[in-house]
C-alpha cells in the first residue's frame, strides 16, 4: 500500500499521487509511478485500471479493457493494483499463492457485488483465500443518506449492522464491516483489516472527503517469479 509522501506532485496532490485522472500534471504522475516501481522493485508496471465504481473484473494476464474495478492474475510478475482515496482497497490471495487479486470497493461497488465478482474470478473457493482490507474512510467519518443504507439492506438485511444513526438523522457507514460481510458470505474467513482511516490521517493518506481535489494511493499485489 502506497502512502502520500515522497513523490513529485505539488499541492493539492502532494506528494506521491498515482492517479492520472484527478487533475495532476501527467509528467509528475508518471514520475511518481516510476518512483513507486523503483522503491518496491516491482517486476513490471502495475496494471492501472480505469475505475468506475462497478463490478467488472479484469484478468491481468490477458489483453483487454482497463475499464474495471478489480483485477486478478495467476501469472508470475504481473502486478494488480487499485487506486483509492477513501474507498476500500481489498487484496486477495489463494493460500498457496498461485492466484492473486485486487479490488476497489467504494460503497457503490460493494453494494453491487464487486467483491463477490472478484472472488468468483479468482476461481478459488473462498475457504482457500486470504483477504486484506486496506486503509479507507472509517465509520466515524463516513456519513451517508437513507438511500445508501436502503440499497445495502435490500441485498442483505444483515448490512444494517454496518450503519449507525447520527445526530443529523443520517447514517455513519462502515465500509470495512460491509466488506467483511460480503467476503464471509462467499466463504472467505481469513480476513485481515488494517484498521487505518484515510480521512483521519492527512499526513499519510489522501482523502477525497477530507479535501478534494486530491491524489490517489495504490494497493498492489503480485506473485514473485
């Protein structure tokens, strides 16, 4: 998981903005991506998706459209990546390390089923997968309206547990709990939550809700050769 420091971008994208479609100087974004690749000694350039808050899953091992919100790979040296700035990044790996994946899970994607689609695309039973929930906006800072809560409950009544009424008559939403529920429903039990909040930590993380426009971080996963 990248952080926001140590890059080349100027405010408000300072410093290691990896998002090419947020208004930053393209040359600075390219320099940031090179810096990330060098720092992590990546085996290849990450597959930079064109994320649309949907459920499309791209196989990173084959040519195809980049318009997707998740990617997976069974090949060595193929880097799957998702960009975030409050949405939840979810990394997946089979217990034997043979297949890996990354999913971008904002509330729209979560509600529509992006995690279920990603697990299905990996082709591994959920009981044989490990999942990591990265930094995202936490429940105390993520206020939503009745329509968001209703959309989740329509798909799964247990989703109500992820919403708490606030003093304004709206709802505080836990993306992490919603993701955990969705993953468990398809058999994924080994789930590690980073517990980190993008909104509450401006030194390390970008947050679209805290300050827009802003940059994007990336969560990356790959198989070593």
